[in-house]
């Protein structure tokens, strides 16, 4: 009986991430002018024939990589700013990104750079989505005894910062970041051993 319940527990632990992954596969981006484009290392804007990409090596001295704009028609490039080596977003002629524990936006021509949010206590800040005038992001704090992941949203103008959910005892080494898909946020919570 013990081995049977142990096998079920192991099966659940392995299948939960698989089920979560299958959910993410169903999240297909809809390409439209009002949809934010997400880039891990590059974004191609088909409407303007521009490519925005990251270049450089992350080091302790620079603290980030360069975000570069390339005009596919002219073949010219321009360095826009420094960014963290994390996903960035393009929407309505603005690029949204993180750098040095802060969230920024900058126009696609490199002008009007604005810091929207900063958090000195967090160890990891990640934008997870952008929609309907809001940036959805996570603050992960592992300072002290409590590991806490906070899911928040802030308007694209930098106002109305709202906490959506706080997940305590969140271990970033074993859990995945929340995912923003189809106007919903998906995340895994701690899986506990259940006695059957």
C-alpha cells in the first residue's frame, strides 16, 4: 500500500509541470496592432520592418546588455539603451523592459525614456505581460527568512501600482515564473504531499 501511494505522489509531482507546460503551448500570441509583442532576445515589428534585439555579454561591471534597433530597409542600427537579459515587450511604439531592479519604457526611436517602477529590496524583477494599458510583473524577494513572489500590475504610465497576489515560501529554483496568457495569469503553487 505504501509503494502504491508513493507512486501516485511521484506521478503527480512529475505530471503537474507537464500539464502546466501543455497549458502554455495552447497560449498562442495573436498578432495585431494592439497586441504587445514579446521578445526573449529579439522582436521583429512587421509593420515598420524594424528589428529590436539584445547584444552584448552580461557582466557585473555593465549590469546589462545593449538593446539595438535595426532598420531592415536601410540596414542601419542604433543602440537604444541598456536592458537586463530578460524578456522585453513592444507595444504602441514603446518598448517595455527591466534594468537594474527597475521597469522602464522607451520610445522605439530611443527618446522619452522613463522609469516606471523601482524596487531596491527585490532580487529579481520580471515583466510577465502587457495588456490593456497595464504592465504585469513579478517581484521575487528572497531576503530574510521568507521567500515571496509578488504578482503586480502597473499602468504603462507608471501610476496605479496594484498587488494582485502574494505567494509565500516560493522557491525560484524549483518553481516557474507566472505566465500571462489570454488576459489571465497562470502560476503554480506549492505542491504538498497528500496522504491517500
